[in-house]
């Protein structure tokens, strides 16, 4: 990865929406949802949204939240053209470095094992490579697909 992680800025909202458009088939509607716009704007305002960009736009974006001892990776998307380049890992590692002090736990809700996006997106394998472990089932996603909590414990 050559691009650097940086805090998101208010002008990055269109980039977040472009990333969201790439994954709505897995996660349900976001681009036209005012609640998603507000979540991005709140995270940007709090300094808990980060991005990686190049001259063509955002390559990845992350929304982080919670506080000691339990943090939440609320949203992470890497542009299709940049998947497999280390951008997702860089975004997560930056969030952990920036926002988490051990002892703590970080949770993310991702696809359940039977969700079609589980294999296609590689999300479960991605989180496992970062040290997250599968935990309890979560509420189904807005598109009706299964979800599961993944948890990273930092002693």
C-alpha cells in the first residue's frame, strides 16, 4: 500500500457514499439513507473516521466508536479496485493505534458463515488474519442475511 491513512474530512462524504454504493448488495441501503450520512458526519466530527485516498477518490474508509473497555469497528469498506492491497489492514491498525488502549476489546459485526458475501468479500478471513475471533450471532442485516460478531481482545 502506498497511500497513507488519514483522518476523514467533511469533504470526504461523497467518497464514503461511493464506497457504500459498491457494497449495498451485501449490507443493504446506505447511499440514500440519511442515517448513514449522519453516522459518517458524526464520526468525522469526532475524529473517529479514517480514510485512504488517491487522486481518483477514496480507496477505503472506516468508522470507529465506543470507548474503554469495549470499542466498535462500525463500518469498513475498501474499494473493489484496491482490495487485497493492505488498505483494510492499514485502516484497522491505525484505528487500534489511535483509539484503543489495552486492556480492551474491539468488536465488529460481519457476515455470518452462511451469508453469500462471507466468501465473496473475504471479510471473515480478513478479520481472522487480524486476530479477531468469531463470537455470538448478531441480528440479521437489513437485506436479511446472517451476521456474526467478531471480537479482538487486547490484554
